[in-house]
C-alpha cells in the first residue's frame, strides 16, 4: 500500500500515454522488488511482475472470454516468478527454471525412485488438482449438503489421507521460511 500511496501517486502527475503508464508501473514494481532485497533476482522479479500485468492488460479481451486461459496465465506467471524471487542468484534461477521446463536436472531434489512412493505422490498431486478444479462446484449448497450426507468412512479416509500426505511432504526436503534467509 505504501508503494501505491507514495511513489506510484507521486509518479502519476497528469494523464500519461500508454507507454508512460507502463513505464510508471515498471518503475514501481522495480522499487517493490528492490524493497524485498538488494539482489538482482528481486529486481528481475519486480520488473517481470510489471510485464505480467502489462501483458494481461493487452490480452484482457482474450483472457476475459476464456477464464481458463487467464487462470493458466496467472498460475504459470506466479510459479515462474516465485522461483526467481526465491533463488539466491540469477544462475540458480535459470538452472531451476530450465529444469522445471524438462531439461536435465541441475539440482539435487528429485522424486523418490521407489515405485510406490512415486505413485502416491503422483496420485496425491492429481487428487489435489481435481479437488481444485471442483472447488467452484463445492460452493454450491446442493453439493455441500451431499458431502455432509455422504460423510462415511471412505470420505473420512480420503480427507485424513490427504491431510497426512500434506503433513509428510514438507519433511522430505526441509526449506526454511523465505524471509529467514535475509
């Protein structure tokens, strides 16, 4: 909010052309990135978020007609930019992003080799994606009442299993909270 109230409005003197507005947006997001830390990854993160917003504004007629495309755009932009934000340097971010896109791994993290563990992780991730997709329907009262009526051992088993899976997954690879590394 501080960035909006002070630098953004201070730069908003008069009506600007489209390019001036985008330059102002990029300046504010660059400052926001540098506010998070004195590292090139934070500066790139800020400018990249400004570019995401600018592309969103340009593609709004298409994205508003296709909400799923907007969801994918936002999801992948956030995931890729979180990698840049969390990386200790630009080279690490580039290696990580290349690995995410399917290139041979540059890091030490991997999915367990055991078949059952890999299957459980894959099934859990797939179940969470399906649950996320069904999230909108769960807000409907009929669906909520149906879930309450079917509250049996299978439903509780699935919910407890998902909860335990979410508790166990972070123990595989310990990463400190993002702000502990400053």
